[in-house]
């Protein structure tokens, strides 16, 4: 599917389902994608912190990508996630994702500021599909900003290069405001977390890729639309509902996201070993907040 031409865009870094034997459950992948097709979600990202990327092999990520692409039937797009500081290996992974059906790749900025521009000057012209740039130097922290990958002007310089689809913020919106000053209007500028959608819209963000999009893409879309229209007071109640769910779920990282999805009837929502699910009292609190928000009847 062509990437949507109008904003806002809501993208989900999708969770990876596992079976009782700790194997990637491709049947559950297809089932869950069919569920997401019933929502206003625009696309899915395979290979992210939400997808437990450090616990999943490249072969498994590519198998998931193929199933996602087949199940989407061209109705939505699929993206492959890459976190690699080496040019040659990054390009090899990008080629593999494209062959598996990915229409975009998401590449994190390298962690060494001195290499950022040179890395992307070599990667971007040779990448087989457009690139979404992810400024998230410490992705495992889920909701907390890491040290910047480079100066705001440098991040924006890379975003202006050819074959870049857009840029995703980290959680320090004071810093990201300065990045946004320099990003061309032709590039997407996405906020990284469901709890700061309205704040992201205030600094010019027009889309999101966030763990919360697995759970409530319709809520995020509505909130982005309100924020982009300047309806911040009107969006405050919805933003608070998202924040209250997020506050319970996110300390447990991908396991917390899966607990919420299990309550919604998604399949394969076990975290991969040795990660444990949230304790029952936390799941009970999560269920109460999700019921209060209208997500569970």
C-alpha cells in the first residue's frame, strides 16, 4: 500500500506473539493483524523495543514481516525496524526487509554523534525503501529520554536528506522543539509516546509511532487530530485517559503492552523468556483503567 498522503498517521511498533513453547506464533501474528485491520491504524512496524527486538532473531523478524504483509493484503503498510551502527550491515538488513514485503524501514540514529552524518550519507542513497528516522538512543527505557544522538541542527540536516520519509522524536520535547524548527515541511515529524501526543502536536508533530498504538489507535488518531487543530482543551480528557493506562502499563515495557492486549483478546501475548508478565494486581489496575476509558465493555 502507498504510505498515506494525509496526516495524521498512526503507526504501531507491533508486539511479537509467542506460543507456550516460547516460539514466535505466526498464526497469532495473522490473527492480530486482522484485528488491527478493523481499526484506523495506518501501518505496522516489525522489529522494535515493543516487539522485544533483542529477543527475536532476524530470521524470525523477516518471517513476521512476510506474514504481516500477506495479511494486510495491501490495505496498510508494513515497516522493518533496524538498529545498527554499521553501514554495510544496515543496508543488508534493509534489503532483507524490503524483500520480505516492507515498504519502509525505521532506522535509529547511531549512538556516536561524530558518525551520524557520514552514516546516513552512505545509507540513505542505497536503501531500497524510504527511511523513517528514530531518535531514541536508549530505546529500552520506554518513556524516558536518552542523551541526544547529535545536535538538533544535525538531526534536522539528516532528516532533510533524500529518501527520508520522516523523523520520530525522543521524549525530551524541549530538545525536540529545536529539531522541529529545522525539519523541512516535506518530512513527517512524529511524536514517540502516547502520553505526550498533545504536547507533540504543540511543537508541530503530525503523527506517531508508539507502543500505545497497539492498544487504542482510534484514540491516538482523535487526539492527534485535536492537537493539530489546536483543540488542546477539548483533547485533555482523552489524553489523561491514555496517560493513566500508560502509567500502569509502560513500567513493564513490552510485557505491559501485552497484558493490555491480552485483556482485549489478542493472541500470543506472552513475553519471551525470561521476561515475566506484570503481577495480577497490576493487571487488575490496568483492566480498571481500560474499562474506565471504554476500551473494555
